C-alpha cells in the first residue's frame, strides 16, 4: 500500500510539476507527501581547502536554506494533511535515499530532465537503481503541470514499468499494480534481453 510519497525538489519548474503529480496521487491514494530539498553546505570539491570556505559562503548557504524553507512551506499549503518538508545538506543521491528510509517512503516521484551528456547518468537514473522504494519519473516530454489531468484518448494514463525480475524491480511492479487499482493506468511492462552478438 502506498502511504508515503517522497518528492525531491530542486525548486525548478520541472520539480514543481512533480509536486503536482505527487499531490494528485496522494489525494487519490489517501497518502501523505514528503517534499525534500537538499542545500549543499560543503564547499565544491575543487575548493576543498578549508581557508577558501569562508564565513561569507556559510552565510550564503544559510540564506539559500532559508529561501528554500520558505518555498517548501508555500508548496506544502496545497498538499494533503500530514504532508511535510525535509531540508538536508550533503550529496544529493545519499540525501534522497536517507530521507526515503527515514520517512518510510513507498514511492518516490521525481521530475526528470534527462542526461546532460551521453556518458552521464541523471539523478533520476541513479535513484532508480539505488532508492529504497519504487521510483515514478516524469519523462522529459510529460507535461505534469496540471497534475494527473485528463487521461489519454483511450481513458488511461500510460506508464512504463521496466523490470529485470529481481526482487527490487518486482517491488516496483507491485507498486505499479497498486497505482493501477486506484487510477486508470495503461501499464507497459518492459524487460530488455541483452545477449552477446
């Protein structure tokens, strides 16, 4: 059963679209939403020398955290009762995973912007491989600005669920079936067979 939906936000328009989707899912599933924003407190790795990380930088980090807190509180106003926001400082992948474990997230909803270059993995891809719960990622061409909105012409929302038949991916498939019980979902299970040529 999906009772807690974690929605990491970087406060860009795309991540705020994911909040709309998380909100609609939470309302339909009688769940709560936990918003998560990470404010990096440590100096960038090339500037790891302590003397370069001055009090001015720490003050700027505190100001960014205060602004993020204000924006998160504004987003919370439109979420179901019991929803909350978490602010962390640290490596983003690890922070999202830690918050997911702390709040007992059943589903992670994230807006994807895709890869920046062919060799890079996006945060969404990394979380799909490492998050302790199922991940629902908005595709780059998915317009979620209005939340769930209207289903497609055939009356359903298309969802792609990749599986490699591991325990982890089967849990994601189970979550997708839970969503299908509450929503009109056109589910596409995908398994890629990779062999030698």
